[in-house]
């Protein structure tokens, strides 16, 4: 009789342990596919964020006190790669300020910096041009 009772107790304990061990696994969010597709940028006013891949001053050598044209390659958060361009003008005696706002981490744009910008996007050339009043470029060490 004791053997049957011991067998029943062990059987019940095993069923309880097995029931507790059935935990539903939580899926890894990085392995899931996005439920909504990422839309490509359309031509027009856009605000973007991404990592700077490279680029720099494209102004021909030998020009003094001339506007400087810069071109950078940026990989957006969506994975798309675009160009970003802006022109910096030298100071003038009249004290006219630039219409665009430039805020650079460590004073320059470096590959690996996270960049946020607003400008006019051309889908055909995949280029965001920062040039109009209210446009801006801001870089930081990493994505906020």
C-alpha cells in the first residue's frame, strides 16, 4: 500500500513540475520581420536620420573666400543610402547669417556620427539638399 501511495505522490509531483515547465517562449524582436514596410523617401521636404558613411568638402582647390560645397553619404534608419549636400558661405562684412542651422558633434561631420537633417529630397538622384530657410543638419556621437 505504501508503495502505491508513494507512486501516486511521485506521479502527481511529476505532473505538477511538467505543468509549471511549459513556458511559452518569447520571440526575439530582432528576428521578426517588420509588420509594416519601410517606405522609400519621396521628392520634397524631408527630415531624415541615419549614420554618416563618408564624404566631405567637394569645393575645387584654390578658391579663397568662396562658398564651400559639402557632400556626405548617409545610411538612413530604414537601411536606404542617400547623399546629403549643403553649401557653407564665408562670413560677410554685412554680417548676414546662413539660413540653415549647422550643429556638429566635435565641430565637424565624421563617419560613424548619427545625423539628423531637414532639407529638400530629390528621389531621382537620392540627394537631400539642405539649403532653405529652416533647414538644418545636426550630428551626434550615436543615435539618441
